[in-house]
C-alpha cells in the first residue's frame, strides 16, 4: 500500500513539474518569460510575424518597426499566396499600392467598433489604403467583398486582418442587452478596439437610409410618425450604451471621430498608424489625400425630408443631447480626443457647467 501511495505522489509531482516547466520559455536574451498559452483568454495573445506574443499594451510591438519603412513592413506581413486589391488602380502614381492579407495568425484580434451609419466602410477604405492590410468583419457582407473588401469573408479570428468591423447589438430592434452579454462582445475581440464615433443625429439618419441600401435614401415616410419616434428613442440609447461599453471595458482603445476624419483624413491615419505601431508610408498617405472619397459614398441630391425639415422632436433632442454628454464625459475621463461638437450638425449645445450664459458647443445646423 505504501508503495502504491509513493508512486502516486511521485507521478503527481512529476506532472506539476512538467506543467510548470512547459509554461516557461527561454527567450533569445537568456531570460525566462512566462507564456500565456495555458492561462490567457482565447485570442488575447497571438504570435507576431517573428513568432513573439502580443500583450494588451499595444497592437504591434515597437521593436517590429525599428529601422523598417512602410513598404518593407507590409512585405514582411502580407501573405503572398493570398489575393490582393488595388484601391487606386486607375491612378498612374498610386496603382502600385495594393492591399493584402496578413499571414495566418500574424495579427491579434482588434475590433473596429462603431454604431452603424458612422462611416465604417469609408474608414476601412482609408485604413486599408494607409496600411496596405485588409480589415475584416463579423458580418460577411458579400456586397463589400465583391467591391474589394476581401477581408470581409475571412474569419475574424484568423489573424489575417488588421481590424474586424462590428456594430454589436446596435443592429437589433430590442433594448440594450444585459451587461454580461455586452462584456462578452468586447472580450470577443480581446478587449481591444479602434472606436469610430459619429454625431448621433447624423448617424441615425444615415442608418435609417440603409433601408435603401449602402448608397440609397429611404423614403420620407421612414422619418415620420410614431414608428420613427420610437426607433429614435431605441437607437439613441443604443448609441450611448455601445460607446460606453467600448470606452469602459477595453484594455486598449483608440478613438477616431468621423467629423475629424472627414476634415483631415491623412492626420487621422497618421494617428492610427502610430497607435498600431506601423511605420508611415508617405506614398500611401499622399494617395489618400488625392483620393479621399473611397468606393462607397452616398451622394445627396438635397431632396430628402431631413434636408428641409427638422425630423427630431424636442424629446428626441433631449435624449440625444444627454447621450452626447454621457459619451463626452467618458472620453474626457479616458484621455481620448474630445467630441468635435463644433462640427456636430443638428446638435444644439446645452448650458455648460461654467455658469449662466456660457455654452459647451457650437451649432452648425
């Protein structure tokens, strides 16, 4: 009996030693480093192009880009066996720049999180143009894939795309889901995100127009009556809650404001490149400056109802302005770029905390 017990203890100790030893990796500099394969959340760490692991402090480690220009970095990262796309194929100067797929599991999960109608597709065009790497999505939109967004059909967890588009629960017709399910949504992307924010007034109008497709306009009836009113109430709450989730639950977040992106896309792409740790490619940025519009842009004829009539009631405005103030405060406390309220169409600034007669924004209705 004593012999059996001795063998059991010996084997147990051996198993403990084996597991502990397997969790340690001897680095090239001779130091020991704990690997997270057994202990981290799935997708929270993925190997980079040199076989190292990512942390939650930055998308790409800075030592990957030391002394490497933008073209060389993309050549190392891209899988040459995957198809590419030329965003500026009709331009003599820019046709040489292509967008490609990263090598399998060479990039970590990271969301491109936005409320629908916030310019996500246009932002992806700019990001892919600036980086040379496809963005992905959780939706598999064949219309986008057929127009050059090839990352749309790639698994979000493949590590082949730089960012993965998600609108979360904001496409639903139900109220904001429970906190636990919202947390799981953020964790699904490794608690990392580029967060794209647009004036909710314009985002709601843009989203409503999706009833007529990516480039069309919804009929006037969609902006009138009780159905419109209740829809605005639902979506205003979605807008507020969605951005509060991504600002408060992420461990790594980079905020882009649609209005700033429209005003100066090149500067915003430079900010993004610094965030992800990729070197600038001046040629690509010059092409973005020359061709900022992209392939999916709704052109206005000026005949829609919201061009000549205020479709937002006093109740709508109170709710939307309150949502704007909530997100503004969260951005401020998180040291993110502030809401560009001076560029917010339809927004009527509320009285600020500085006292009577002062206001916190400028209306450009």
